[in-house]
């Protein structure tokens, strides 16, 4: 199966590198040409070249607007779609947009899988991501040998749009936990609590979450785990969740916290920094607090 990849940034580049390390050539395209080389891919001159030369096309792009431009552009994926081709969208995107693209590609005989990813840069580096996939199960089975190269777990969540829906639900919980834990850690620092002790208590108690287990044990010692989702992208994901909740008629009572936290981080100059730096933005508004003892 000839593999193409569009969008070789923080996550796509790492996924492409995993595929290449497994011995499979990748035809890649990114607006930053250096990203293609860094990912070990063969450079394509356009999205159209990737689509025309690949049996499976992987997309890792910032949002639905960019996904639509890549798929629907004059020399985009749809223009070169053909029966039997599989397009896998690994972006975090709006489910409504996803189902629309699925229908357009299906009319050309191609399959479109929405495959939200979780695990961050570290998991992408190791090929150990979690994928939540929507779309045709037969197409997923055909794509699985390639997806297994980047993922440790693959869940078929339902029809088109289900993968991106589950991704938004997951990311909302991730954002809420990260923002709330950041606030708690700043409060702990200002209260004079040893943060390693605080984390040990939280991780043995009911406040435990992904951020207390995996993020803050590094952050309190100055490692912000750079390379993952930025504050701007986290805010984008939370806003997509809010739109989804509104469409579903679900009362989104807990969205204000992460919307405020990551919006504030973006406004204070952390827009393109990893979302873990939300703790520094909260610290800025709390008297210039940093978690590291020597700060």
C-alpha cells in the first residue's frame, strides 16, 4: 500500500517517522519543506501529488478549515480520489465537516476515516498513540496495517464523525483536568507546599488525573514536555466541544474554566507554546509564580 502524508508538523512528523522507521516509504507534503525531510518522507510538490501517488492518504492538520482546503482544493485530495483509496484524517476536526467530506469522497468510491489521536508527542514518537476512528469498518481493516505503525490502540467508535466526536469529548476532559490542575499547583506553590509531595498525595487520592500523573511530575522540575498541543489548539478543541454540546442540546456547564484558562494563556503570549504552559499564564496572574523552586 503506497502511503502519503499531508501535514508533517509536531504530530504528523512523528507519525510519519514511525512509518518510515518500520521500512515503509512515505510521500509527504508540508508547507514547511524542512518538516518533510525531518520526518524521513519523500517530498511531494503538492497535495495533489500526494493524493495521486498514494493508496492511503494520512492527514494531520490544525483544524477543519485547513482539512477542507486540503481535501476540496482545486488540486486537493478529492480531485484525485478514486475507488479503493482510503483517506485517514488524524486531525481534531468538527464532526459536521467530517461527515460532509466523507460523503463527497464516497461519491468518488474512496473511503474517509476520521481518526482522532491521543497520547501526545511522546506517544507519537514511539508509535504508541490511541486512535478513535469513525467510518467504514472494512476500510479501517484495510488501513489497520499502516495505522498499527503509529498506534498501540485503535477503537472503532461508529460511523463517519464518531471518531472526531469522541476525540472532542476526550480533549474537553483533558483540557479541564490540565487547567484545573495548573491552578491547584500554583496555589500549592504559593502555600509553600512541596509540589512533589502534593503530586504524590493527589495521585494516591481522588484528585488524580492525567495531568497529575503524566504532566506535572515533569513540569515542576522544568520539563514542559514541549512538542505537543499548543494553547491555541487546545482552545480550538474546547470551542469545538462547546459547539458540539450546543448542537446536541447538552448543557455545557464546565466549559468556562478551560475556555478562560487557555484563552488567557493565548492572550498573555503563550499562544504557540505547549498547552502545559497554561500553568505559567495562571502564575503570571497570581504574582509571577513559577513552579520550579529556583524560579
